[in-house]
């Protein structure tokens, strides 16, 4: 069973498992929209203990970097292996038919059972990047993530 969650401005929507009912729709960088959902949002933000997702949209990043790939290349993900026990990382092209960009993912994070991904992408013809981060713990959540990603909608905002 899934439920649709939105950021506080209604720009971003994403379908998440009903258990991910702790939602944060506030923006860390107003007026750029952001929504996160997990069974416990504080634990999602601060630990590897729960599955969850964050989706944000940013014109600022799109203005500062020529492509989502350039933005992702500007970030340092060495902390995944150094601080969080992630034992393997992968990266590549992200293309879900609407959003196109780049991803980095890691396995074995936390106590060894967490998968983490960071996606920087853009929809053709838009002036903003979509930034997606998620972590999954259970096999069910890992299977569900493809449907979750496919459900993401970002409406251009003023």
C-alpha cells in the first residue's frame, strides 16, 4: 500500500510505502522545494536505521553547474566508505524516461544491510535539477524503490 506525499508548497509529489508516514515537506533552502519521507524522519536523517527518501528541486544548483553530472562530480562521497562502513560504491547514468542524470550508490552501509543512492537529474526543458537521496534496509523496500522513483513528479514553480 502506497501513499502520496508532497512538499509544503505542493511542487513535489512522490508515492511511498504507507509505513513511511513521517513526512518533512519543509525546504532547507527556500524557496526551493523539498520533501522527505520515512517511518521515522529523524532516524532517516541521522542514522542508517530506517528506509526513506528525500526529493528536492533546485534552480540554484542548475545555475551553478552546467549539468546534473557536473554537480554530482563536484561532491565528495568518500565519507561513504570512510565513515559509514559502505563496502562498495557504483555510479552511472540515471534515466527513468523523464529524469536524466547521474547517480552514485553504495552497499553495505551502517551495520552492513543498507543501500544508499544519490541521484542528480533534470527533466528536459526545465530550469532546475531534481536531487534524490534514498536508503533502503529491507528487501521489500529495495524492490519498491523503482516504483517510488517512477512516481516522482516535480511541477515547475514560479
